[in-house]
C-alpha cells in the first residue's frame, strides 16, 4: 500500500542539507502488501494508532493546530505533536487533515497499518495574500514564488451559498516547487491519483499550486466561471516536461488526486483552465509494482525510522519510504526500471547502497542489513510485568527521547528499542510500560543515556490506570464516549487545556486553565447536537467551571467534572450541561 514518504516511522525534523532533490515521489507504507489498484476501492476500516508532528515554513512546531482523521479529532501540543490511539481509519487511504488560522489546510494520505503506531509529518504552508481584485472586473494575480492566476469579471460566488459576489477578492496562493527537498512534507496527499478511467496511479509532479479565495471578512469564495492558471516548470525538469500533461485537483475527502483536464506547456510554464480552487497539480501517471523489505542493524535488530530511497537509474524519479517499528518498509516502485536502493538514518548518514531491479511484478527483497558507521546507535531493552509479577503478554513500551516518541511491542514480557542519535552528549530518557489487558501502566521512569546498549531491568505496569472516558449530560440527555472509539481527547497547548468530544450525535469543545487539581473557569465553549448548536451563556460565564480531581501533566492523565449554561443559536433557549471525564493529556 502507499503512504507518505518521510513520515513513517518517527516524526523528525530532517535537516534540509540531508534531503534529496526530487521530481517525483512514489510513496511507501509499512507492512502491507502493495498491489496495483485499478479502480477506487470502497472504504475498509481498521483500528490503529497515529502520531504525527506538524511544522511551519521554518521547520518549527505548530502548536494548537486542529487534526482530523476520519471521525476523530485532536490538537497539537506545544511541541507540534498529536496522537490518536485505537481509531478507525480506511486501510486504503487514511487521510490526515490539519488546519490552523493563517495557513492553508494541510493533508497527508497514507495507508495505516493495523494495530500499531503509525507516524506522519506535515509542513503547513503560510496563507499569504498574493493579490486582490474587484470581482466585477476580474484581474490577474501574480504568485510571489512563481506563476499567476487570471480571473474574468463576474466569475466569483460565495462558496457556502453559490450566490454571485461583487466585492473585493483576496487571493492567497503558493506555488509548490516539485524539486524542493521539503516537497514530501508540504504536498497534500501521497501522490496517488485516480485517472479519468478509474485507475489508481503513482504521479510524477512537474508543479503544484495552492489557491484560496476569500472576501475582506475572511469568508471563502469560489469560481462560477473558469480561471486561467499558469505554473512555472523548474529549469531541471523542462527538458523532460511533456508538451501536454494531465491536470489533477486534490480531493479533500478521499485524500487522492483526481484527473481533471490537461495543461499545455508554453515556453517555461504550464497553462491550464480550472473551474474551482483547491490544490492543483501537473503530473504524469506511471504504472507501479509493490515492494517490501526488512531493514536490520549490525546485530540483526530491526531498524525503524530509516529512510529508504528507490531511485530510477539515470532519471530524476524516486520512491521513498520509512521503516516501521518492526523494521519493515513496503509500497510502490516504478515498474520495469533499474533502481538504486539507498538507506539513510535520521542523522543523514547513508548506511546502505545497493542496485536492484528492474521489477515487472511484486518484489520482496527480504532483509537489508545496514551498518552503523558511528557510535550513535542506542539499544534499550527490558522486561515488563503485570501487577501479579507475571510477564505482560499484550502491551507496549514507550520512550520519549529528544522530543520524539518511540514505541515497542512487548512480547512475553520483553521489549527492545533500537534508535540512532546524532548528538552524543548525555540526555534524559523517559520510559513507560503498559499492560493492555489490565488497563494499567507504570509511572514514567527517567534515566540518562549517551550511546550503546542499556538493559533497564524490570518494570511493573501497575501504577497508573489507563482507563479513559468522557460523559456529558445536555439538558437531561446523557452521552458517553470512550476515546478509543470516538473523536475525544485532552490536550495542553499555549498554557491552556483543551477538551473535545465528538460522536455521530454530539460535538463538544472547551478550554480551561490550570495545571493542578482544583476548580478553573471554562472558556470558548462550543456544543452541537443533532437538533441545535449552542454557545456559552456569557451571563453565566463566572460559574461555568471545570474541576480537576486528577492532573498529572503532559503524557499523564487528567480527570474531573464540569458544568456550564449554554444558549441555542437558533432557538435562544438556555440549557444546562454537565459532565465527567478521565483522559490522557497530549
């Protein structure tokens, strides 16, 4: 299956000097067999966990971004990290949507693996206004980093109502250069597209454009008549850029590109007519075959978070993937092409090079043994027991190291981590073991490491309950959600606690201060049921409160109760809400 390169397994900020320029990316996933998909597959849901890191244009963490995956939502913490555990996602195309004011919406499409922790990483694009024009007159807007958009007069409508709009139009636009090293983090989707004949293909990009239209109040606008889009072709791609190229728009619902017309090459640019705005992409589709391998270290240990690159010899055509927690990598590679395999660790060190192919059918390369050319490899192993002292049979161990989370499955009580470090100075590690059968985990234990092998002994997964729940009563009607089965979470960012809950019948979101037990005032309360949407009754603001009976801090648990008065948006009816919860703080 296909997933986004540079996001499996652990979310790291890769130094740009270590990233390879690319003209295309065929995207990999972990563990699943990849097969050519000739028609759009119906959704098939699995339960899995997803963790990711959201960055801005300067590779800095984005705190407070809203992350939506299917029916599940959460927010990034101060480190730009989010995590959703035991959620239902489509196995064929799991779509991560990230939004925050001031940025274009970001999307990552990947094939999630069942029952493990999957990793993604996105870089949001700042939504700067490239220009504006009067809707009645039309005009041409030049995109600062390349390209232009030409609008005819009277061609704009309000997106929500489709009513003709005659005011000022603000055009936010950004050209996404396909040869830039950050392309895998910036581009939406995973460079999979559905052709006009219903075939799923891997795509080679020659240029992308993000466009958003708004009025002076920020209300979204859309086209009622076609506009002309001009995208520059990078100098290194002009010799191979076809005279006419398929044009694709991004489908935000299924996370795939949709073939929609063609673009024509004129001088050093592609010119296309578009009928709506989102993301647009000039791409050549290619056939593909599946690929899988297992990456191991010098002692046979499974190596995760290793970047695997499959380059077509003598062409600027690449496939990328990252190993998962079991060292496996799989996905799509170009069919019938001679390839060079390069494996790079997170520090930018090339640890494996080998030629392979060409392949005309699914390829299993077996074990790829890498060498660690420096003393930066860290192996941490230990034992996990339950409250009765017996080995944990179902659970995971978790490590937090240098602003990144690692997980390892516990097998017959034992666990092992194998990680690379770029900085050899001593640093602190936090370790927790979890017993899924008993819903218990150990208290976090910290110790210092540099490099080498560490046996940390035995840990009892018995100190802290991992049970989570969220209950809310709205005007006498009770609703219950279990985080593993719904869109519910608790996050701490920008010195505030955010609590959210969503099922198919109710959506609730609020904020509260406080980092200890005690009572604190609620703010920014929102509620939506099947019948009505509600806002906070500000006349009762002082008594709208949340009481924490447990507050352990980030990566620990918060529990408590809350109550507030709300007012209906359409009926103006006043109602009372109250609830109780216990959730892990992300």
